[in-house]
């Protein structure tokens, strides 16, 4: 134990002090105490630990003094020192040499050395830095992150105040515990004690020898001689004014939102002001007004974070915003901790008003300049983001990143990176799993759980346009929506999960991540590659497994009358049935006729699945309707193809079929008219009184045939074929299911509008249907005319036959009425 005590650092340091000063142990005790505090402190300069930078500064200093040879020699020695690798703290040694060279009070004696400097410092200690150990707590309230102010005759570096802001005087991470807002707020900042002030039990007897008291009284008398404005404990100077030291102490409390003795928050709670009963010089009042703004800004930010942190309905992004503000306040609290520690050191060392080491109002303005700008920016962000959440909050913050001020840009980018983290998590989960966990509705994709599976693609998911962040384009948002919809469509409608593994592997390759360069969540290339992979897989499933193109062709052939032989044969078979009243029709009879027409035409070569979907449909019967008015073909759709052929689109197909069916019926009626004219024309030549009527019927029928043929040509080639070609081209070029749906919708719109079936063309459609009805009526009229004419012809032929049989009556009177009809 004795060997350990003889080798302890404290004993060795005490022996060193005695050896240097050539004094006894009792006489060197004040200097030994100061040495203990110096050794226990952490002189961490607030400069970047860059060995190359310090070496370059030394060489530039030598060159400036016209010592080029020394600069070259220093560079060579530094290179050799780096190559040997013996010293591990080369930066600290170079920084010490640079500090000694830059000291303006460096002795001009050529025999100056570090031992001489240390000897002079220790010898001058009782007169420059007296110890006042009135209590152990007072001497132990200094943090290890801030070095004690050296005596006035010691060399010091002026680089400790070279930069302002949070980080310019913030302790390094390895220099002791970091103060947190929880340990600082709402009371005073409690500095971290150091091990250097714990004292030495072995030399505890020295406290009873009166050395501390003598030293304290000597130093106090020295301070009274050196400065007349002694700072009293209450902060009042000799002339009754509040000292600058007291104002600085109050301002440090004001920075935390706590009222001081002289500076407090006004009754309206809008600004801090100096007590009206306090005497403060005018220059200091202006500085206090500027510095107290920090307290108001701090209160503004703290009030916002506390209010939003307790409100869970604001969402994760708003909570992240509060966390980011809290992180910035932590940096601000570190600055306050350092300022409070510096103030405590001044109290411990008795630094008086006007001393060059004092934490003055001017220094406080310099040190808080950048923090004040930061808090102003944060307060402006808070005001701008009031009432915003989700993507709207990210948009509001992103607007502050589009500035030319580098400080504001860095701060806004740092805040936005925190806020965008929940959005990034939602986005990745959506495009990989297709799941949406957004209870506060912050994501720009909305889900409606009440939608049925067959309407999943159309109605279940949609975009919340106000929630789309400004750094995500509308096209990117649409692609993100399509990715998640495709995954859910494959899972819940198609029953396919093969994309799950492919999607995860593909996302690992593209590497979705966030950055601070404006590309916050994922680049357009990453979104596009994910979107293309998902959409391509979905279209492959629809075309290979569910035959989407074959179903499109079936609708074209059966509902748009593209299968000519089938439609003609079906109409011939249905004609007797459809001429009957609609109330006497039965669907099973018409279905049997449909199956007969299928077996008798090329329709029999279609797939079984397609033929199974073709059926007969009867519309609602009105009074006086015939079978032609209520008959229609139906194509049943279900499963994934029902997403393309929705109920609305099938209604359009039925409207088009009804129009085309009536046009085809008119064409069929004109064919019967022409056939009757050709068959009965020669027979009716023997009735000369009918020549004019029959001639007019032929002319009218020819005009009708011409009109209907031109209309059929227009519908078939100008409407159906052109629209169908455009549809096929768009389907083959489609990038996703939305493109197919849009192409199919455009196809139906073109058919409906060009066939005059839209609302704007109802007047013309009414005229066209009237023409169709007149053609059908003309068919009946001509049929009745031909029947009457043939009956008359038959009577006349019978008359001539009877005349030939009764030659005796040929010269006499013949009663025509006596001829039986």
C-alpha cells in the first residue's frame, strides 16, 4: 500500500511542484491545487483535429516570418515523424507548438522554455488565480468539457472563440457526459463535476493549517487593488447599477425560458424585458433585448413540441417533427451548459468585471449568433407547419430547403430527413407487401376497406393529392399507387403470390433509401423499375391465365356483331319468335335457338369458356313491345376479367348491341323487300294500273337500301374497325392495367359517340330510329300491296279462263260480278 501511495499521480505531481519551486510541501500547496485542477481539466480546443491543417499553419507562420529554411526543415522533420509512428498524439503536440508561437505575450528571452513558463505560472498563481474553497461543491461544479481560465500571465490561444454556434463550443463526445434537456430543464443547468476537484485525503490536514484562509485574503486584496468595480453576490456594482455579470447570469436562465432577477417575461407573455426598477445602462439594455429573443424562441419551440407530442392523432410524421425539434434543442441545451459552466468558473476564480476572461455581453452575442438564427428558422418552420400533417407537413418543410442560405438549407434538410422517415417506411411497406398501415391518414395513398374485391382496382385505393409531398411528382405518386394496387390485385383477386419474392429481390437490387440531396425517398428510376416489374407481371397473368385478349375478341364478335355468319343465321332462326309479342317469349326457347346458331356457324370453333359466357338476355317488357324490342345477347364476366369489363362497360356494350341489332334487322327487312320485288315484279306487269305505284316502291326501296348500306359501311369500317384497331394497338403497348382500362374506355366511348348513342346525339338518333321503323313499316306495306295485287291478278286470270270456257257468251253480255273470286 505504501508503494502504491508513493507512485500515485497525486504524490508524483506534488513532488514535481516541490522540485520546481524549491519549496516545502506546505508552501507549494496552492500551486499544487492549481496543478491538480489543470491536470484534471480537458483542454479541448474547438478546432478540427486535423494534423495536416495544423502543420500547414505552422509552415505558413514560418514563411510569414521569412524563415523559409526553418519551414522546409519543419516539413522534413514532420514527414520523418509520421513515417516512424512512435507518437500517437502528433496533432496535440503540433497544436501546442502553434499555440506557443501565436501567444502575443510570449517572453522575448532566448532562454525561454516550457519549464520556465510553468515555473513562472506556478510562482504567479497566488496573485492571479486565488483559491477560494469555501465549499467543496463550489469547486466541483466545473464540467470536464471546459478548461479553467489560465492566469493572466500565462500564454493562451485565442482560437477558442473562432467560431460561433452550437458546435463551435460544444464538447467532443469523448470529453465527458453530454448534458441532456431532461437533466437541464426546467431548473438550472447542472454542470458535470470532474475528478480534479475531489481533493486528496492524504493532504486533508493542510486545510487546518490556515493556508487556504491566508491565500484567499491575499487574493481578495489583490483583486480590490486591480479593479474597483467588484461584483457583489447580488450583482450590484459600487454605483448601484446592475452589473454585466448579473445580466449575463439572468440571460442564461432566460435562454431556458426561466425568469431571472432582472430580466423576466412580460405580463402578455410575448417578450422578455428588464425590470423597470432595475438600473441598466442603455447599451446593455439593447443587448439584453437582442439576447432575450432566444428565450422567447425557446419557449415557442418547447410549447409546440410538448403540445404535439401528447397528441397521438397528429400522426407519426408530426411526432418525428417534434423529435427533430427536440434534437435541435438538445444542441441548444449543450451550448447553455457550456455557458453556465463558464460562468461558474468565473465565480470560482473570482474574475471581476472588465476582466479579459469574463463572459461578457459581447461574447454572449457572438456565441449565440448562429443558435439564434437556428431557433428563428425552427420557429418559422413551426408557424408554417401549423395544422399540417403527413405529406402536407413534408411539403411545408421541403419549401424551406429551397433557399440560398446554407445554414437554413442544412437545418431544413436535417429536419426533413427526420420527418420523411415514417413516410419512407410506409412507402417501402406499400410497394413491397401491398399493405397500408396508416391510421392517421398521413400517406398519399388512401384505402377504402368497404369496397368489394371485384371493385378493388377501381375504388379501393386512391390518391390523396394534398398529401403528395412536393418532392414526389404526380407521375411518381401514380406509379407508387399502381405498384401497391397491382400487388393487392394479384393477391386478393388473381390468387397469385409469385410476385412477392421477385419484388423483394428486385427492391434489394435497386436499394430504396433516403438521402439529403433533395432525392428524399427514392429516385424516379427506382420507382419506375419497381413499377414496370410489377405491372409486367400483372399483365402476364391476365393475358396468359385469364385470356384477356380472347375475351375482348369475343365481345367484338358477339355483342358488336363482328361474327357475320353467326348473326345472320341467328336472325333467320329468331325471326318467327321475335315477331311475336314480347310477353309470349321464353328465355329457354331463345337459348336453344342460340345454341343451334352456334353449332351451325363458325362460332362453334371458339373456346368452351367463351361459348359458355354467351347467353340470351330479355329487357324489361313495355306495352306493345315485340321480341325485336326486348331481345339482346349477353356476355357473362367474372373474376379478374370483371375488372376490365365492368358493369358500366357491359351496359355500354348492350346499348351498342341494341342499336346494331336494329340496324341489322333493318338491313334484313330491306333484303326481304328486294326479294319480294324481284319475285313479284314480272307477275305484276299484267296490271298496268299498278305500274306507277310499283315503280315508286322500287325507287323508295332502292333509296332505303342505299341509305342503310352507307350507314352499315360507316358503322362497320369507320367506327368499329378503326376503333378496334386502335384498341388492339393500345393494349399491346400498355404498360400496366390502367393503360388497358383507359384504352378499353376510349374504345367504348368512340363506339358510343360515333354511333350517335350519346346524350348529345339523341335528336339525330331519334330520327335514325324513326327511319328504321319506317323501313320496317314499308316492308309490311309493300307486302300487303303485293298480296292485294297478286289477289287481283289471280281474279283476272280466273276471269279470262272462264271466258275461254264459255265462248257462247263471248258476244253477249257478261256479268263480271258473277265470277267467283
